[in-house]
């Protein structure tokens, strides 16, 4: 059963799924990605830029094993990860979804993009290089 939780402190602390140590104890290789709110425009504008979003992904896949958010409104933001995990969707779904801008929840998309960037294949990188060179 997948049960998200939140502690309503300042900032809030929310989590769903496994922690990195739990996943490793199951024998899974894990990649962890973190994105700080101090790099999210809306959080900066709101003066609520303390905190981060962190995801644990099964290495070599986009399968989310667990996610933590420490931020104002973390309890409201953790649900996006919960739905993805519950429905078996991964970070490819997250990174291909358009999110409103600017919002504090942009941190969710940004942490997904950190995974995407780390998992680009050489052929994907070459295609992007050609595309950017062509469009300049």
C-alpha cells in the first residue's frame, strides 16, 4: 500500500514510498535526484525558497521508488508523485507533462528534468546538439 504523509512544520515535510536506504536494502540500485526551491522562480518571489524535492528512482529506469519534499506546501505537492507511483507511471510521464508557470510545484518538474538530463543517451544528445545548432 502506498501512503503519503506530511508533517505540518515550517517548512512542511512530505514523503511517499521508499527511502534510498530501504530500496538498497531490497537489493535495488538507486539513483537519487534533488532540486532546491532556491532555484524555483515562484518560491523565490513568494519568499518561500527554503527546501527541496528529492526522488529515488530505480537505476536504469524511470520508476519512482520514493519522493520527499521539504517546502512550504509540500503536503499539497507530494500527491503528484503519489499518483505517478500508484498508476505505475514514471518520470517520463512527469517530464512530458506541461506544468503551469510560475508555481511552487515547478520543483516537481525540475527534479524530474534532473533525472531526464542525467539519463540522456549519446544519440539523444547528438540530436539535441543538431537541433540547437539548426535553430540558432
